[in-house]
C-alpha cells in the first residue's frame, strides 16, 4: 500500500458513537428490528460485541441532513448489537455516494459476501426499484427499462434479475413478510408465476380479466400456506391443461376448471387434472408417459433425501425443516390414497 492509499484509507476509517449512525429504513435483508433481535445468531453477536466490541467496521455514507451524521450501508446487525449493549464507539468506513444510492452499494457489498438468500435479494431489489421510481415515476409504466436499470446497478444475471424484479413488482410487502416468517417458501412464488400466471396468460388470454391477477396470487399463496399445494412444484400437475394441444371443448372446460381451482380453497392441482381426465380420458401412451414422469420424479426425491442431513437442516433452518416434514407427510398421504 502506498503512502497516498494509506492516507485515503485513514480518512475513511474512524470510530464514532453508534447513536450517530442512522440504521437506514432500506435494510437490504428486509428484516425489521424485532426479527433481527429474535435471531439466535444475533444473540451470539451481541454477546461478542459486549465482550470484544465491533470488530468489523460498519460501512456508512455521510448523512445529507437530519439528526444523524451517517447513514448505514452495511452492518445492520453489528449496529443493532452495539446499540443494545450501549457500546460507546464502533468502527466505521465511510464511502462516497456519488453515482449509486446506498441501496445499490449495499447490494454489491452483501452479494459479494454471499450472505443473502433469495428473499433478501427480492427485498433489496424492491427497495432499489422504489428509489428509481421515486426519481423517475415514468419507470413504473415501463418494466423493460426498469429491469435494465436494476441490471445496471446490481449486475444480476438474466434469470435472477427476471425473478427478483417480477417478485418485487407483483408481490406486496405483506406477502413477502409471509416468506420471511416461513409461512410460505419463496419457491412457491416462483412456481405461481412460472407454472401458473405466465402459462395461463398465454393459454387463456381472458382469464385474468374475469378472475383478477392479484386475486389469483393471493389465493394460490393461501393454498400454499394451507398445504393444498404439496411441495414447491405442485403446480406442475396442471401442465396437461397448460401445455397439451386442446380442442375448443377441452379448452373451454380447462379454463372453467382453472377458475374453480383458484376460487375453491381446498381444491388441489391433482383434483383439477383428475376431473379433466374424467371428461376427456387419456390414451394409453399418454398414461404410460405420465407414469414414467412420476416415477422419475420419485427417483430424484429419493436421491435428494439420501443426501440430506435432516438433523443439521433442523438445527440451521427449522422453518424449512418443518415445511419439508409437512410436505413429505402430505405426499405420503396422497400416494396412499392413489393406490388404496
């Protein structure tokens, strides 16, 4: 490190009173203070800060105005821990906020450290979209341009960008909180969009005009919470209605069945397909192909379960372990019913 570089670094590193740092309402993880403080890892962090202080500097920018001197970019938990134990000083690193706002800077810091799960990315993208649209309201009417701006600021790949932007735009904070709490999985949202919303829009153009797109999302999420959608890929059972070649009578009947599926809380995807097949029976070849597909899926599940350390999963991710347990029990029940 040269003398000039060291002088520049020294100007950006210092210790300050933690009360002078604004925790920042755009916390990129999407967690509120109660969620942070209820986490076991936070309890351990707080004990460490009490004993040793904050060891890794917070990343901040200078606050433009108000009662705080700095606005937090990275280090939400470290700051909360320092405040909770009444720490007198915390180390900070000051970064210039010139071309990108704090949300974009935080996005890059966290994603480089690979500390985010998909829902945290969604929350961060949602905050970034809000800031972009506040600056340019016309972006709300042009999703393609908005997506390009998010891509420019985050560097997200095409597949992730599509999912995160779509979810941020189409799902409310309340719905995303249900993912945070473990009531539903983020994979259910991916499945709803990619295996129902998009195919139905293409196959049945008038469907959402009659049912309502937001209503469909609400009701399918309710089905996921009630475990009517068994597993994150449950909606793939509907593929015969959404991908097979249908004549006019089949098309009309399939659309009515899908409307009933959305409106009926306890109606499962396999019931929809069963009702359709009763009206329009499959040929023998189709039945064999369908059975082979199920058999291959079962093999994949067996391999995945063989590689899964259930005790470790229950310890590290109890919510996911609970959902997996419920899903497997419901799957076993469905298999028993099918062959009884």
